[in-house]
């Protein structure tokens, strides 16, 4: 909310008020200089702004309680319009109290009776160990793979030049310039160009080495090996070339790293406080009230997750489950990965044993429907559970029915 509103004016002064249009009854009226200065003086006189002309909490409280000081007689007929104008000035202190569009919000709370269940504590004790990964790959193989990938998939669009024309307002202050309100745009033209002359000198090898975490020697070897027409794309859009080339090289680096990836446990483990610290306040429509989870509400990121959690709530064989906190991550060569669910089931063969699952729910199981980076992180997680975690099964599933098939 604060980010979205930061472009609004911060100062309630005559310079801002003058020339603005307000509504008076069914008509619109321009705020003239005298009215603007009168409104500014009224705000100062009653302590509704500070010395920097920023709105104070006293103004909002008085307005909320209906105890605002009376406006001068000449401003009283346009009171509603002037107060509406004052309300357009951004007060950063109000951001903490804003909900947005009036929707209800929920802050999930730990359901202690479920969290303390033996089944969940046993499951958490198995998966909470931290680990490090080791891998190795041949540099020549990486250079060859990255070269082929760049020649095949690198696509850099030509730069665009956007020419915007406008007129400067007659009066302006620093606040108007900062917020972009000093000019009125009246025309825009866009064109693609083959190249843009620039005095900037790029350390292309260094930038790519930093983005991909490879040596300059390896990065330089890749650039020397790609086709001339591929390298020519750098000239038509340098920044986009660097970003997209780095993404493709990293993808090949991760792919090769996974081939020889292994995990080893460390002596450290995740503390249970990650379930209670920094729980976000979210839109209530994204949550599901829960009786079987370790939280009283489940925050879902998609319709697939919402349907999955709903069915877990109604399944008698589910002892307890959790949407794993974002602080619980598995390190991978492609970045940290946060699995979705941890679930403890009653063993259908004997009630004395439990079946433990960590599940990743996806709307589609088709590999072509999942992003390459996502597939790589899921593959790394599979290695993590194989190497580090005992008697907990990790699966990528497309819904609840698949999970039930697996435990059955």
C-alpha cells in the first residue's frame, strides 16, 4: 500500500491546492489562490499539519470524530470539496491501518493442540535438519552446453525509443516535480531502433560472470563459441542480452550440477519458531479455516492448493498437516526451494503407525507445463529427501486423489 501511494503529494500547502478542481454539489469548481491560502492557514492554525506541511494524526482523528474546527466563512460553502482535496495528500502513518478495498483479512495463528501432536512432532523432527549440497561438472561440457543453448534459444528484441511530449504547468514546486505532476502529457510516439548510440562501455564478460557465478575464463569461452549472429544481439540491446544470456547459462549450469548432486546433513536444524514468527496478514478469501492443520487458517496460493487443503480437512486418515512456512527451505544450485505441505496419515494397515509425506501440489503433472527452473528445484528436493530424510516420502502431485493413491 505504501509503495502504491508513494507518488501522491506529501505536502498540504497552498501551492498544491491552487488550481485543483473540486466538486461543489453537482458542479465542479477551481480552487483559486485566496481559497488555497485560506485552507493552508486553517490547517496550520489548528495544528493539522506540521512545519513541513505534512498531515498530522490530529486531523484524521478530528475528522473521524466529527470535531474538525470550523472553516473560515468564505470557505464554508465549499467545505466538502476542500476536505476531499486534503484527503488526497498521502499520510505515511496511515499505511499501517489501511486494509485496501475493505476486504476482511486474516492472520493465521498456531493451533497448539495440533502442533504438539506426536505425529507432527515426529514428522517435523525428521524433516527439519539442515543440509548442504555438493556437486561437480566438467567445465568443457558446460561451455559446450551453454553455447548450444544460447545459439538455439537466445532472443533479444530491438530497443524501443519512446518520445513523449507535454506542457509544463504554470506554477510548480519541488513536490510537483518529485511526483511527476509538473507536466501534462499530450502525445507519445514509440519506435524500434536497430541500435542506440551510447558512451557506456560494458564489461560484458565480467557482468555475465557475476550473474552466473562462473569465472571470467569460462564466461569468455562461451561468448567466443557462440555464433556471430547470436553475439550481434548484444549490440542491439545490451542490458536485455546480458539478462537473458545469464538466465540461459545458469539453467545449463544447474542442469549439469543436478546430474552429480548429493546432500549431506549438517549439525544444524530449523527451529520450530519459524511456525510462529512473522505470520503475514492476508486477504481472507485466500485462506481456509482449519481444524486439522497446525494453523487455524491455511493460506493458499492457488485454486489447486485450496481444493487440496479442503480435502485434507475432510479426510479422516489425516492426523495433522501443515503448509510449510516460507522460512523452511532446501538449498539447490538454482536457489532455495520451499516445499508446500507436510502431512501425517494414519497407516491404513495399522493404526499404530504413521505415514509421512512432504508434497508439492501442481495444477498439472505435465513437465511441459512447468517452468524449467521449477522442475529443477523439484528434482533437487527429491535428492534431498533421498539423502537426508528418513522415512518421509516426497512427491510432486497434481491433487488429493493422487496422494490417496500413493498412501493406499
